[in-house]
């Protein structure tokens, strides 16, 4: 905790932090939101430290799953912290969301609803990526009281003066705490920093820039493209270690942290060679075999060398990534460096986040085979959330590989439904729901040419377009629309979003080709849309 106390003092004087602290002490709940690296977790930790310093008789509980909420002691004063709730919302199952809502409502009823108990027994600090919590709350339709928007504080927006102040404080930390000398910043550089905007939050960028010499070599460009430099640095660290221990420790910690995000797992001591090997083997016996060479000896020494930039030391021999951005960059390295192997053996929730910019046609074909397999095994919601489908070149290859399959397999691809989702509809729904315009049009060509129930597939696809505009609709069908053309048609023709737009409005504003949209609009008019 000492480390966090020292590097996060800039939060105390910002309006957003003060606003969040006021909300916390008024309602007993605060939800810090924003993009990765904007300071959600460190703001939360600062508030936790302050509260626990002032209230010695309070217990502290850090939770990671909905099931742990039921174990909060009603007789003891407890400060609850949930970091990155709904992390990667598209990978959170519907049953898990229902359980989160149920348990959060129970907590609110037990501790907050009665004015006699208000703020006496429990306080809650949450962090969430803005897109994740927005999407989940929209999808669930009804806001559980604990996630009431009056409790949200967005940390993304910073003034130019605040950016410069944060960088100055991180540079001071680097000089005084880890003894890294940093030359004075030129006026043009500081002006560039004040205007910069990148994919991760400014506070984390400032910390990495101040504490790592290699990141400073890129100058002000680092603040606009931090992920690019982060991945390069990870690659260099692994490639320059001929013992393969850097690769080993990052590989082990990546999968351990992936498990901690989805379920409760025991801390892993990296100095125990047997436990590290056993942990990977339990995930899959193919992992070690297909990603060798590894060296599990003396991993603690390597982990300590990586602390501060990539890792943080939780306790003796137990380490974790310093930030989710590092975790994601490590996953990207392994996916890009071992394309065929990761396509075959990595969990789908790791693959889905990769863009695969520079893969060969053979490697892409392996990935296509995996995604086809997962679709045939009813994992549509994960498959068609994969970022790689946003690349037209991959869509063309996917289409080409699908066309090589026998007629029976192709038909099964278009008719099998996602049984794990309330929306028990086939793949055409998910391509539209995820706004995969090019993929939808290519698959529609197959539907027409092979006459795979084209009217039904047409309205399945358009219903996905409706749901992309209004995620609340996703929960409505509960399987009732499967194979029911008339009900699907009725919902599509009568659809209106929150702004009153019909399906025609959505299609005209989409990125669909003129040829495709012309056919669709003519059919909708023929079928009686107003």
C-alpha cells in the first residue's frame, strides 16, 4: 500500500476525485468509471486508505465475483472493493449478470434501504470501464440501486493543466522513489503532452513514461500510442532473455490473472516450479507442449526485475500485472507471436480481443477453423465479438474457407443457435448485432445462393441490427423468436429505438453497401413497413 500512497497524491486535489469522495461519504457508494489507465483503481485505493486510516474498526474486503457478495457479514462494518466489475462485458455470461443483479439488490435491501441502517455497516467502492458498465446496465434494462448513475464518477476528462501536473508528479516520484534521473522537459514537448489523447488514460501513460527510459525515447508520441510501445517493450524483454524465463513468468502470470478475472483462484507463488507447471497443465496439457521452450527456475528473480513497469509484488513470490493494459499487451504478444498455436489452444475470451494485423494466410486459416468450430458448438456471442472480423481481408478469408465446407456443414453453420444466450438465434443475428457489416453481406450471399431459409435469415439479421441499437431488446426474446418468422418480422417492422428511429433509419445510417441496402429497403417496403 505504501507504493500506491506515494504515487497517487495528485487525485486529492482534482475536482473529479473530490466529487467521488463526496458521493462516497454521502451515499456510502461510489463507482469510478473511465477508460483503462485513467486512474480508477488508484483513486479507489487512495479512498480506501483514507477511509481505513480514519476508521480502524472497519473490515476491508476485496471481491471479484458475485458469489462473494453473499458472504459479507451483516454484523461487522465492512468496506467492500470490487475492481473492474463486468470486465470485458461481452465475455460475462447472462447467468452471471443475473446473479450480480440479484446479489447487489440483496446488499442494497439489507444495508441501504432501511434508513436506520444507512451507512452504518457497509460502504462500497467500485471501478468499471465506462463502456463495460454502460453496456451491462443498458442490457439489463433496470438499474440495480447500487449502480445508480448518481454514484458514477468519470475520471477520463482532464484539463491541460491537470495533465501537466500529473506528469510532473510522476516524474518527481521516479526521481525520489526509484531514483531515475529525468532531464528537463522542453516547452514544445509539454505542449504536446497537454494536447495528447490515446487509447489508455493519461495517468497510467504518465507513470510508464516517467518510470521507463525506453518509453521516453519515443517522446510525446508515447502519449498517443502507448499500447504500441508497450507491446514492443514486452517483446524486447522476452526476446533479449535467452533463458526463456521472462517469457515463462509472463506466460504463467497471464493465465493466472485471466483466471482471477473470471473466478476465484489461489495466489500463485512463482518460485514453485511444480505449482506453475501444474497450473498450466490444469488449464490445458497442450499449453506447455505447444508454447515451449519454458524455464521455470528462479522466476522470482525475473519477476522482481520486471516490477514497477510490468509487474507489482503483492507479497513474497506472488506477483501480478501492474495494470490491465499490460495484461492485455502480454496476451497480444503471445497471440501475435504464436498465431497458429494460440488460435488452436488459447481460450476464446483471449482470442476475441486480438486484431491479428500481420498474420499470414495459413495462420489466418487456422484461426478461421477455430472460429468455425466454436460457432458450430454454439458460442456465437463470443465468436462474433472477435475484433478480427472488423478486418475485411479476414472476412474474405472466412467466407472462402466456409464455402469449402460440405453442404451439410454450411447449413449447420447458419442454423445452429447460441444456447447459452437468451437470444437463441443463429449467426446472422450476431453478425448484425456486432455491426459486422461486411461479414453480414458475405454470409447473406451464401444464404441466397444455397437457399438456406432466406426470409427467416433476412429477418434474423435485421433483428440483430435492432438489438445493436438497443441492447435492452437482447433480453426480451427468451428463445421465443427461434424459427418464428412472423414474430421476428413483426418486431423488425414495428421497431423504434429510444429516438424513434425505425429499422430503415438504422440501415440507411449503417455502412452497408448501396447494392445490399437497396435490396433490403425494397423488401421491407414490400412487407409493409411504414
